[in-house]
C-alpha cells in the first residue's frame, strides 16, 4: 500500500492563506470588475475629449473587459474566468443596445441559480453518472454497506443502486435547489429507503459510511481527500468517478465499459 500524506501536512495545507480566497471566487470576480472599472474611469478622465473615444461606449466596454480579465489573472482566478471577465461588460452593452428586456436576464439568472446552486463556491458542476458506472458501483459495494453520494444531483444513482442492491442503505447530499428537490421527491415516492440531505460535503461526517461516492471536479478533490483521511474508517471505500486525487494513486481502477471514465477506488 502506498504512503499517504500525514495529518500534519494536511492541516498545514488547510492553513495556507490562499485557501480562503480560493473558495470565494465571486468575491474576487467582483473585486476584479471593480478594479477594472476604476482603471477605465481614470482612463476616461486622462484621455482628452478631442480623441473622440467618449462617443464610443463599446470601446470602453472592451477596455473594461480587458482590464477585468487582467486583474482576474493577477488575482489567480481559474483560467475559465478570463473569458467571462472579457465578455461580461461588452455582452451587457450589447444587450442594452438591442433593447433586450431585463426580465429575460433575471429569469435566466434565477433558473441557473436554482439548477446549479453553489457551483461558484464548491466549483463542482452537475455531472450525471452513466448506467455502466452505476452498475460497476453496485458491484463494488460491500454487503449491507452504508453508502453516501456526495453531490447526488437528482438522485439517479441512489435510485438505481437501491434497485440493484437493496441490502445497502443509501444517502445523498446536494446543495443545488432544483436537483435537491428532484432527489427528495424521488426518495419520497420511490421504493426502498433513501435519505437526501441539503448541504455540501463539508457538513457530512464521512466516518458514518462504508462507501463514499463522488463525481465532483478536479478543483474539489484535494478537499475531499483531506476530509476523507481525517474522518473515514479503516477499510471503508472512497470512490471517485473520473477525477483523481493529485499525488495519490488509487488502489483500484474499475473500467465500467468502452468509452466510459474509470471509477477510482481508495481503501482507507
């Protein structure tokens, strides 16, 4: 069995100053846009009126986007924030110039917030497990296991496992409102006993489970590993769909079938 990071190293990693801002990207995004706005304001006062830029609002919107993207890089935001910063204000100008009703943007924002919930904080989008992955997962579970799906989405994995392995007990955790509601309805009206909890993995004691399943994202795997190392019992299984843990080789790789990502298994 491979050597694992010591609890002292894990705690030291948790204590790094970068840990807090890394988990509040919206705060840094707002700061980047505010700093860019200040740059554009100073530039608008410094550039003589004779240049004629003041009559071209799109030019200022593009300047705002470039400045915000630059600050995003300086603030060490993930790379996918760069095009968002670049396009945010120019897209806003385009919508205003086309006289797009503000209600459309508001309703779209509300729908996305209900569907994807805490993605900005958790950095975990909604991934749905394939049937082949669920079948392989059912074969991995010990008999009478207590199982939790971290980020269970609409509860498809839990419902399928309940049918395949009724001997086990199933729980799910979800932070996005609409998927949580769908998973709760599925659990309430489905066969068997499934429990779905509102929240994220930080509030769950992983030591209660014999098998922990996660289909998260690369950004969340370090935090999951630290939590698993501190809480999970010896002999319990940590199973990740597709995404590995940096620097930690899984004890098993289970290939569900052609064209599917493997299940990575660590025995704690």
